[in-house]
C-alpha cells in the first residue's frame, strides 16, 4: 500500500536533517502548511507546491509523488507489464540504426498508428496500447533508416512522432517520467529530421510536459513561449492551430505553476482565440483533442493549480461541454480528477469530490488507478472526517489506488 505523500515528505525532510520551519522557509511555504501535509491535514497536490518542496529538499518530484504502485487489481497493475519492452524499444533504436532488420509495409504501420494506437490512447487502454507500442516503434525506425523514397521517409518520420507521443503520454500517466522524457527526445530527433514547424511543435509540447519542473518552472515557461512563437507564423492549417493551441495551454499551466497568474490568464485567452479559428464541422479527431471544450477543461486545471476550491471549481466545471468531452475518455477522466482535487480542498464540497473521483475511475480505470494526483486526493480525504461520509465508496477507491485506509 502507498504510504502517502505526507509520510514521504516527513521521511525526506528528516533525511535532509531539516526542521519543518527550515523546509518551509526554503520552499516559500509556511511551517504550519508543511506540518499539515505531513499529518495528512492538507493535500500536496498543486504542481507549484510539489516543485517548491522538491527543490528545497533537492530531490526529484517523483520522490514525493511516489514510484508506480503495483497492486493486485489488473486495471492498476497490468498496464505496467509493457514498460520494459517499451523502454528497450526507445533505448535501442536510432534514426539511422534500427534495432530490427525487417518490418511490415509502411502503409500497414500508418493504419496501425491512426486506427489502433490513437483510439487506444484516447480510451486509456494502456494494456492494449502498451502491447502494441514497442513493435510499432521498432518497425517505424526500420522504415526511417531504409525508406523506399522521400515521401515514404517523411511519412515514416511523422508516424514515428505520433507513436512517440503515445509512448510518452503512456509512460507519463503510468508514473515513469524518465521514460516519458526519453520518448519526447526521440520525437524531437524525428521532428528535426522532418524539418516541419508543426512537427517540431508536437515534439516541443512533449518536452514541456515531460521536463522535470522542480526548480525549473521559469525554464519550462520560456521553452513553451519559444515553441509557441516559433510555430505561430506557420499555424495556418487546422493541425497547426491545434498544435499551437496545446502549446499555449501548456504555457498557461506553466505560468500558473510559476505563480504568474497574469501570464497564465494571457495564455488561456490566446488558446480561446485559437480554438475559435477551428472549423466547427471538422470530421477528424483534433490533435490532443484541442477545441473550445478542451480550453474550458484546461481552465479548470489551471484554476485548481492556482488554488481554486469548492464552489469556484464547480462553476468552472459547469462551463465544460461534457457530452463532447465524454467522447475522449482520457481527457474526461483527467478533467474529473482535477475537479475532484479542487472540491476536496473545501469542507463544503468534499462529499461531492468523492463522486467526481469515482466517476473519473469509472471513465478510465487504468489511468485513474495509476494517477498520483488521484491517490493524493483520496489519501487526503481519508485523513479528514469525510471517511465516514464517503464510507465504503471512498475506502474501496483507496484500496484500488493502493492508498492506506
């Protein structure tokens, strides 16, 4: 069972030989806040707070949020089975040196990327996705090293970038930040070879999301600013607008983590303007689901990061067009977890928080049962009087997420 972020914090603080007051001073947080986190009376769920504490302790953020917990529930543990093979595929392949000497026809691989990997990732079916990813990566690297022609080379490289997106987001959501960043670097290598601003924008988006933010939020924000600026003159197609839109949303979150509310608000406004430029009847799936609905989802994410709680979070959540969002379980579940996090902070809405977290788990069990944010929120709720109000529902969720209860 997961010992909880408060226990990890106390262990790391004592290991560094710091008092609560010293850690509070170094992190810019109060001594009482540190004390309440260690005793489970406050959640440590804001990225800015996690980053500040990790920086003060001189540890990685994953030391606080915890390594992947492997339990007996198959929805929680089975997605991790493919991680070793995925790591081998990403570590042993290079653009000029594939790890295998044969592959399926490129046309078959392109269909696999668009028709299989994309839907599996949107459904958060990490078991099926993880089983397919290593082989597709191997075969695409074969085609990038031995292309039939220039057009085929470009198609193989762009498909490789999309496959690295799937690999990076899968590793990130399962709790393997190093592997997620390696996939982002592999995407960047392919994007530089393609030499296309939109493909470089995709790779930059991955780098921003997978770069450790502890002690580097200003660098992350600068990276997002540069990437958006580089892509903006070339964002003329729907795909270009969507990639630029995701960069602006990431920049908004980086601004919130860096505690620059005006920057976060400005980037959200930019994202709204980009979403309004997209055709309303576009039949294809938008890149990373970028749309006006997704902008509203990120407004919740950024709001929760900035410290919103209770009714203020519900107000933002009610502005999201959920029928459209429900078609993409990965985004829907993330949205529901963020709403649950914000509601858990306010005593008036903690019982409602349990309902949102439970709906998130039902939407995408493989993702939510591996979510450090969901685990921390459930652990926090268990340490409050909500345990009685939530009863079996909360304790059952705690068991499935590997939280002591």
